[in-house]
C-alpha cells in the first residue's frame, strides 16, 4: 500500500495558467505549492518556460504526469441524442457525425463523451460531447512538454471544477452549479454523478461600485433564457438548489439576489474543505487546478479525456504481473513436459478447428459491420436533407440583409444558428437599423444584444470612402429571430 502520493493539477485560462502541487500522506491531503502566471493562447514557448520552469524544477515535478484542464471557450461542450440501437458503437457513430454537431471533422478534432442514459421514452441515448481542434490541443501539449511535463489527461475546466464540489452538496436530485470566473460565467446542470448541461457567457466588467449588481443581473438573464427549456428531459422545476463557486462575488447579498429571483436556494461551498494549505496566496481561485490534482490523487481516468491516447498509469505493474505469469508457465512446462508431448497431436487438431472458427467469426463480424453502417447511413439521410433546407434559409436571410441594411452601415460579423441571427458592425444610426430590421417580414424580436457605443471615423488611410471622413459611427450588436420562410 502506498502511504504517500503526489499529483500535479494544471488549469489554463484566457489570461493565466495555474499549477497546483498536491500530496496525500496517511489520508491527509496537502497543497504543497502553487503557482499562477500570466498566459495567453499563442504565447511563445520561451515565455511560458520563463514563468513555469523554475516551479517545476524546484518541486521536482518532471516525473509527474499532470492532469490538465483547458479553457471552457477552447472546447465545444454540448448535448446530443442518438438512436439507442447504436449505443454499442457510440464512439464510431459520433466520429461519423462529428461534423454535423461541431465545426470540426473527425480528422481535425479530438473528442470524448459521457453516456447520460436514455431519454424518457427509451428511444434515444443522451450524450454529453466535448470536442477540441487538434492544433489547439497540440499547442497546450507541446508547451507543457517544453518544461518537462507529459500530460496524462486533458479535460475541459467545467468538469474539473465540478470535481471539487463536496458529494453531499449534490445529493437529492438535480442542481445548478454557477461558476463566476474572472472573465466568464458558467451555468451547469448536475445530477449526483455527472454534469448534464453547460452554458458559458461573458462576465460583465462594470465599475467597481456596480460590479456585483450587474454580474447578478447578467446571470439571471441567462437563467431566464434557459428556464423555459427542458434540459436533458429534466424541467427547471426539478432543480433543488444553485451552488455558487467563484472569485469573491458570492457574499450573502449576492446569494440572496440569486435566490429571490430564481426561487431556488443559492448556497456557496467551501472549495478547499479538509485540505491543508501551506501557502494560501491566491489559492482560492485555482479551483480547476485543484479538481485536476484530486483526479490525479484518486487515479481517476474514467472521466472525459481529450488526449488521443489515454495513458495507462498501471502499465509498470501489469508488466510485472505478466512477467510473473510467464515465469510460472515456464516452470510448469518443465515439470509437465511429458504431458505436453502426449497431447501435441490433439493440440494440432484443436488449432485447425480454431482457425476455421476464427475464419467464420471474421466473416460474421464483417457482415455485422455492414449492417451497422447501413443503420448509420439511414439515420444520417434525414440530417443531410435538413442541412440542405438550412442552407436555402441562410441564403434567403443573407439576401434580405443585403436589401435592408443601408449604405451607411457595414457588418463585421454575422452569426446564424437554428432560428436566430446576430449581426455586429458599425452604423451612422444603429436605432434606425433596428427599426428597418423589425419592419422586414423575415425578422422578428429584433433587439440590441450589447450596448451601442459611438466612435468617430477618422479620415485618411483606412477610412471608409462611402461613409465619409469625420463621421460618428455607432458600434452595434443586434440579434433577431427568423420568421418562417
């Protein structure tokens, strides 16, 4: 029995990276050391090494395989449903269908998933899918290797943070976990075992005097947006409480505002409960790194892992067991050599029979594979038809925008998803643009999705010829739903 065990948890964020060195001895878990340094995606290897190498060397962490959490915004985390008849081959089926649910194909992304069980009518299996672009994951993997760290697991920060919530806080049915980070907030639905749904959104950055009020208002707006929906076939009324995690906004006034507005009990949990902390400087913000470190101490590699090859931490022990088995077989062979000679003929006959059986099994497997491929193609055909319809609708929307938007307006971004669009750009009069879109037969429920900001267009190189010099433009962001076409 191992009395002392160590683990390294690492979490990347939009603006920093956290490293947390944990040790468990005689049942007591201790934070030995921790580090938070500035980080941005695309940082050069030399800059990353400058901030992290000394920490790795000082704590002799080169031989520890860390558990890593990636930023929520770098991955796609969504719920899908598949026919229950493909449940035995979910990995293959999701690989075939990955480009239908994400911007990636199986050739350009890594993915993993959790089976959340069947729908109420039993016809489909519910899946929590996570995917990341291969080049993005490779970047995180390579900069860690540059400081002598070889990750054993790379997951999304959402599942890492969920691991630090005490099990007794998630009992009694469904709960919402609200994470308030430095730049983003996240609403997640949890049962006693798994995270079932996740939605992230920007955390507002108002003046200090209004900070908590606006954060609470933004959270409630997102809560109301999903409250009419049935999430994973569990209505919002089934939610028992809202568990709040974050960076200091969860005081009693903040919790009361959330509780009063949602009608649910809002509580906060003690993140580092029963963990000894030697250096408490900034430690309360390293929740994802703690979740990864606890996963390492418990040797839990069953959760979602985006690494293409999952490392088997028991490899050395298995090699020893295999060596012992081979040695035992060798000794038995020496002792029973005479018996082996007598049954040699029977063994040859048995081998011939097995070869015939294997040939027939391969033929049966090939036939079963063809049947499964046919099932997948049958399921995919309606989705391809639906995709064709969505493309026609998008072209109609694009034409209507071209006709409606005046010449003193230009777009910098157009988002189109299901029955809703969002346009971002600049205009001489954003309010006028709002009324033009509302008057169109194609759009409804037109509204600003961000505060309109005014900005002067300066003349000279880079100016906009068809608008003119010295004109004040308004930055706008508008969203609208689509009427049936």
